[in-house]
């Protein structure tokens, strides 16, 4: 069969003409960043565990953009310009999020017009104060204070406090190579809590570990943590 | 001239064809669609419709779906594509959900059309109606187990194209109303359902009096335990009662559960009993799921039939791989966590003995010895090293343990190597593994035995298996009765029911009423009903899921302590690997030793969050119907 080259040329022309049409949106460029804070102090949580939801109304059905906070309580989203509402769903996070009278999470209205930084104010049940974590002699030692922030009728007890050690920077109940905990009832002095954990053999060998302290509040799922520290020994 | 005749003939033929009326010519009954009138014109046709509805029942962790069975740290999924089950840290909020209102609508339509059909006899009609209602109640029960209260739609709804959908938007019912509905339906349809006289093996595949009562007993028990144990997790509830049941309703539900179970136990709704046909108790236990002919244990099953198109490949997925009918299998590897939980014959809990008091390994001359003297359900549920399937011994051992304590192994099934200090090749690892990260080998050191079909061809892709999946069975009814009695303070009755199940498993020393505790109830269900789709829903209704799967890693020391405690952590599936001791001249040369291993693929730790107690209802559903409230803690 003879190939008619003019057809191929025409086909190429048609395809290229069809592609001329702009068929895609630009990716969102406005960034929304910030962190969880209590009176200016960052709230540390578990990696990929505490979610927040962004809603944008006016486009028919409503569904949330769900994201999670990083370990140090920071978050960042790339969004289109417009008005968003942000909530932390009920029962999430080691803190109290503002609620409406009906018990639904109260929303923060965010007007995106270019990038912005927005810290989210929350009230943690407890805070770990002045954590001092050091490593020596194959052990990780920690010394810290626990401050009870919520003291009203909704106050909650400490279930336990645990020192976590891991070989990577992700340190939590699920990600650790060593941990030592103490039950809430066994803590005698909230102003002087001491925990230490033995560093196990690490394969392949490394001369540093990451550690932080996590506090489990009774009846609350997510732990509140102290900042991660890198310990070289 | 001739042409005129031809033309006339043609005109005549055409005009005769045109004599047919337009309506006759155009209105042709479609041959591919059965009309409603036809479908409900005789019992055989109704049965065809009903058959489709039976087929669409939703189950969890069935023989059609091996990997939902392999979850929850009760086993290790030995297929690399499913290794994420042990690498993730928990479950998505949407997991396990079901929202098939299309099915509910068809059930409702079926009931409505059955009602107005005129060509069926009254007894037929009543029976079909009862079956439809049974299926509807059972599906609502399945939804409630996963989602709590859902809109209870009992008539087919239709849209009038007005653009308004408000009247089609139903709010969620209370969780207690859902259970009440299931219980009430079971009560109402019981009279119209047949009694399973166990004359035909397939009778249990359709709704019977026994099935209705078993459903009622289970539903009432679930409601009772949610009412009672929900009090310990007040955050898992909604103010409107869509999730959570008030604690003061517990006693009434438990009473109902016990009464329903007693009806089955007393024999008034069918000839049910424990399956006790084989002398070997482990064989007997595994035969419950294999024996299709006159199985007194089966109350309601999903049946399969060879060469009918409705078959399943469970045996092919999970058979011991070495020498199997297809070069695959071995997917579900029960974990050591699960294996060690089986009691010793004196009713005590103990880890599998692998070291003596001073920490030295114990040398066994037979591979199966460390598992001896335990609950027969262990060997009936789990394919232990040193046992056989289809007449062929499984070959599960990880390698040689040398005199200096090091391990000499290979990285391929049945690999041959030269051992140090010897000449000549020899096999250094079992053909069934275990080999880390090698799929289809027994990576936990065990294979699954439950539901494995010993029939020839069951493990080949061209044949598959026709073993039924038992949804409700007699032993569960006994355990339901035991739990309800225990919760009502009737420990003596509870012990009586539980001891029947235990005696069948070789635990012949009866438990005294004082020994029946919550831990015992939890353990008994885990041992008896493992891999039957109960573990998730049981842990949910007792509100211990967040304690058992708490997201913390497990240490080997923790693994072997507190066995038999209901809230024992169970977040990572551990393995028990067998080694052949190699030390020529030593008395123990050639004997077996065991070691506890965490398979290297296990990097996650199951974390059951409060938001997992009730599966999420999708954003699309809630956007379509704003009356649907969101699940708690999500």
C-alpha cells in the first residue's frame, strides 16, 4: 500500500492544532504555613498523626483537604487564592481546639491572597517544660518538668510519660528503638521527672540518636512531645 | 410483460407485510430482560432473583478475601504486595466501611414486588418474604457493626425529578435502634422460615429459623457489650446516639442474647450441635470447615460449588507452597502471638517452650514437639512445622544452628550449601522457608490450616475449591450464650456453655464458674473463631481495640508475658523459626531448636485510633445528605 504522505502531514497538523488549546490549570502557588502554638510556644506532636482540615465553599459539594501536622507542630499547604476554613476535627491532637456551642470544632477563616503565615492557637492539657536530654555511657538521660495547663473541669490525668529514642529523626511510640516510661500515678514530683533509656546496638553503627519525651494524657489519643533533640555520643 | 408480473408480486408481498399494525410491529417484548411480572410469576423465578440477593451479602474476612484475614497481627501476610499490612502504623478511618444502599433498594423492591404479586401461593410468598427480610436485616447488621447507626430505609425510595432531594435525605438512626431492628426482624420472620433439619448440606446456605436466631443472638450480644463497655470510652459516642448505646440498656440486650442462643441450643429451631465426628481432635476441628455433608455445626453459610462458576481460591492462596498443585500459596502465616495464645491442656497459659530455665535452648527430636500438649484448635487452625497437608509434610525450617550459636542458612527455598567443616552440598533451608521477605514462604514459621481444602485440585487455578464460608456456627452460639450469661452474673451457666466448646478441643478439665472472667471470654472467642471475621468486631464492641493495637512496638520479652490477658498488646506479628542443630558428635546433633524472630518486613506497629471504632462515612455521602452526622474522633 502506498503511504500518502500528505495525510500524515495533515494528521500532524490537526494534532498540533488541537494541543494549542490550553487544557490545564496552573498549580496553586499561594502557600499557607504556620504551626501549633500555645502562648507562642510550639506544640510538638507525632508525625503524620494529628490532622487538620481545610474547607473551601462555593464549588458545589464540600469535602475537606486533609493534612497532618509535622512533628514540630508545623504545617504548610499550597492553595489557590480564596476563602478557606480550617478546623482540627474533634478528638484529634493532645490539646483543646475551640468548639462551637453545639460541640463542633470552631473554624478559623483564612483569606488567601498570596502567601501567608498563620499560627494556630490551641490549649494543650499538659506541656513538657525545660527538657534536658543528654546521652552518655550508652544511655539517654532526660530531666524535665510537666506543667498542667488545663486545670478546669475538663482537666485530664497523665496516663504515662515516656522517653523515646530512635535512630532517625522520627521519634514516637511507633518509631523508636528504645523507650522507658513511667505511669502517671508513679510521678511524685511534676517539677522533676527523670527518665533514662539504654541505647541498643544500632545496625549499621551510628554515633548519634534522636530522642524526645512523649506524654500520654488519659482519654486523649495523641501524645504531646518535647522537641526532638539529636544526641551525638 | 413479464416484468409487470414480477412487480405485482413484489407489491403484493410488500402490502401483505404492511398489514401488521404499527403497534404490533414495533412493540416487541425484549428477549434479554425479564419483566417484573414474569420474575414474580412462579417460585423458581423468584428464587433466581433471591439468589442474586443472597450472593450480594457482605462479609468480612472471608475465604473470598484472604488479606483481610491476614491483618490485625494475628498473622503475617506472606505476599510482598500485601506486606504493607505490617509496615503501616494502623488503619485509615474509612477502612472496613460499606455503604451499599443500591443493595438495600433492591431488597426493598424485592419485598414490595413480592407483596403485590398474585401468582404465588401464600406459604411460598411468606417464605420468600422472610428470606428477603433476613438478608436485609443481616446487611443492616453488617453496616451497623462497621458504621454504627445508618439511615434505616425500609421502602424503595424514588426520585420525582423535581430537583429537590430533601425528602430523600434520611438522618442516621441511633445505634441501639439498628440493633433493635435486627432483633425485631429476626423475631418476626422466624415463624415463616424453614427449620434446618440437616437433611441437605445446602440447607444452611439459605435463611432458616436457626440463622435468624443466630443473627439475633449475635446482634443482641453486640449491642449489650457496646452498651456495657462503651462506658469505658465515652469519647467514642455521638450526642445523637448514632454511635454508642446507653449503659443502662446492657442487661436487656444480654438477656435477649441469652434467650436467643438458648432457643438454638435447646434444639427447637433446628438440629444443631457441635461437630464431633473424628477421633483426632485437631482433625475434627479443621473438618468443621471442610465437611459439607450433614455438618451439625453450620447454621448459615455462603456455599460454593465446583464447576458452577461460584468457587473460591482460598486453598490456592494459602496452601503450603512446596509441592503444591500450583506454584504459589503460603500467604497467611499465623503469628507466634496467635500460636502461643492457645492454652495447655491444664487450662494454663504459657509461651511455646524454646529455652529452659537457665536460658539454654531446648533440643527437640521431633519438629512438632514444642506444640504438644495444647488446645487441639491450635493444630486444627495452624499448619505447624512437622505436620502434613494432602499427605505431604511441610518443610519449614530456616537453617542450621552451628555449635558456636551462629545460623547457617540460605536465601532461596530449599537451597543447598556446603556446611562448614563438611564436604558435599546439603539442603540448608526448608522448601517452605521461612526466608525473610521471600513471599509465599512460611515467614512466621507457620501456615494456616483452617479452610484449606484437602480435595484434589482445590489448590489449582483451573479447579478451585467449594468449601463453604460459615457465617454463623453452633460453637459461636454457645460462646455467645456463655458471654451473655457471664455478663448477667450467671457464671455457672457461662461455664457450662463454654466447657462444651472447650471439651471438643480436648480441654477436658472444666473451668469452674469462678474461673470465667472477661479475659477467658475474650480468649475463648479468639481461639475458637480465629480467621472467621470476628477479631475486629469483637475487639471493637469490647472497646479494647485501642489497647490491644496501641501503636507501640512489641519486644520479644513482652511477647511471652501476660498471655491470655484480653488487653495484651498485639501490634506486630512475631515469628518462631525452626533450626536444625549441627554439631557432629554431640548428643543433640540433628535435633530441632526454635528462636523467636521479628520478620524483617515488620516495620510498623498497628495503631487502632478512637476514630477507627466506626468507619468513616465518605465526604461524598455527607455532601449529598447533610443530615448524615460525622463519626466521632475523625
